[in-house]
C-alpha cells in the first residue's frame, strides 16, 4: 500500500533534516557582565496577537489526516499540555474533505482541553472551510500557510495563485479568532508583510529558509530535475527583520531552522514574540522517543531562562531591549534593502 503523502513528508523531513543555515549565526548577542537579575525573576510568558501564552516556543504545524499521524499529534499535544506550549496542527484540508479523519486533529484538543491551539489551512481555503477548521478543534487562532514554491515543485501541486490575498482578507473579516499567516520555509518579505497588514492579518509567522526544506522534500519524493531550487527562499534571520520592519512586537513569530535555546533567544532579541519549531520536535520524538521529547522541551525552557538571566532580561519583551549586533549576509541584506 502506498504510504500517505502526510507520512512521506514526515519521512523525508527526518531523512533530510535541517540545514541550520537560517542566518542566526549572523546575530551576535552582547554579553552583559552586570545583569542585575536572578533566574527566579525570569518569566517566559509572551503575547501573540491577543493571546497570552506561558511559553514563547510554539510546536509548529506538522500533521494529521492519517492514522499514524494521529499518534504524532497525540504525543505533541501531551507535550504542549505538560509544558504549557502553544501548538498548531497540520493542514486540516484532508479532514474538511473527509470527516472520517477529523479525529486525528481533534485528538490535540482532547489531550489539551485548556491549551492554546492553532488550526491550519492553506490559502486555497474558503471562508466557510476556515470556520469549519477552527470549529473542528476549538482553535484559539487560525494559521493560513503559504507554500507557493512547494506547490510548484509538486507535479500534482497548484499552478495558479490568483486570489490568495482576497481569500485571506475574507477569512480575516469573518474569523472569530486571530489569523496568523505563515510560510513553510521560504520566508515573508517586507512587501508581502505590508500587503497582509493591509488586509487585516493580525500575526505573521515568517517561516524562513534554513530548516525543514519543502523544496528538497518534494524533490526527494520522486525523480526530479528541480534540485536547483533546493536553495530557494529567504533565511529566517532576514525574513524576520523584513517582517518586523512592518509588524510590531507581539505580532511576529520566527520560525525555520530553529533547533536550540540560543537560536530561539536570538530571534526573540531581534523582536519576535514567539519562536516556532517543527522539524526539531519531530526528530526528537521519532528518533529518541517521548521521554527525550519532554527533556528537550525542558532544555529549551531552561536554556531560555539561563540566557535571559545572563542578558538581564526578565521577560520576553525585555529581550528586545538588549543590544544585538547583526553581521554577515543578514547585515548586508538589511543595508541593501534599507531595513534598520
Ligand atoms: C510541516 N509544515 C507544515 N506547515 C503548515 O503550515 N501546514 C502543514 O500541514 C505542514 N506540514 C508539515 C509536515 C512536516 C512533517 C513538517 C516537518 C513541517 C511546516 C512547518 O510548520 C514549518 O513551517 C517548517 O517545517 C519550518 O520549520 P522547522 O521545521 O525548520 O522548524
């Protein structure tokens, strides 16, 4: 039997891994030898849109829709509940089209009745489908993912991208919860951020390159001559600064290739109010198991507390007041584009 596309994505995401060329090595935090704070005074609470969350680490959208994906969603939902982390489900279009697979998404709400959970659909979704996705898991926010390059590389993928912004605008108008527009690993430019802001999108998840690579995944799933597109996209450090030149603190999530607390802290210091991680959680769960997954989340939180103490930043928002030096390709890019 052919394994489902969802499980192929899981398989190739693990096989190909994350390049970690997300640009965060260009970001240097300036050591503070007089931080005047203590680990007891650090709070990891943060804000995304109107939502207040006890952790700035988001378990980002991955899966649902097939039987094996239900157990992945269950383990991730238990992690989210135990560690107080927000979590997004993978694209719910399969459950919109076939209600029999809805339980593989609903497990996330069942395991975590009081948690912050994001619904997820692509920009092809109608407003009616978006409302059903939100309702399906009693979501606190809706992610709309943009994945033009992934679609173009897939032989069976979409070829027309007309009307995306109009559909997003209609969803924003009628959604009872905040709408987050996210990329899946190719980034969001300043110009696109302005277009999204104009139609009322409350939150962006920049989804830059340097992490899970959906160009490489689609090229690996079949014989392909499009491997020259595997470097497509804007690294996370750069797309984050592009988005932050338009959207204020509290409305930008950094993601794409974030693997540890230092990379997360750099993104938060640049001005992200939360950090999304997908491939890293998947890898630890599938290669090392559930206990290792829980230890990994603890390490991320403890690592953030350690770095925030060292920088003298008692809150996630206070991190944005810490000095930071931007070097290399990220600095050159910002200079060329006139981004401060
Ligand atoms: C994803 N991602 C994703 N995103 C989305 O909005 N809807 C989806 O259905 C999926 N599906 C999916 C499956 C798998 C197996 C992975 C690993 C990822 C993309 C994900 O949310 C994120 O944007 C990218 O993976 C980049 O972040 P990382 O993995 O580098 O942390």
